[in-house]
C-alpha cells in the first residue's frame, strides 16, 4: 500500500484544498471537544448537587431522630 501524498507538506497542503479541508476538520473537532468539556463540567456539577442533597437529607434525618 502506498501513501496518497509524497511528503508531509503535500499532506498538509491537501492538493490545494488545504483551507477547506482543515477548516472542515476544525469545524468537526472543535464542537466535539466542546461537548466533551461541557459533559465533564456538567458531571461535576451534578455530582456536587447530589452530594449536597445527600448530606442535607442525612442532617434532616439526624435532626428528626433527635426530636
């Protein structure tokens, strides 16, 4: 199997269509990276909220048992 490009510079030039090809790659990878980062951030927020609610429920149960 042989490569479609002679050199790395030819690969990056993409046969004269580099602007369009790399722009399409950027428009694909940037939103995917944003989705991954947003998902991680939301996961941390959700876990934080769950921990807060659980600790609140524990405090309320302790207070009920003490009365």
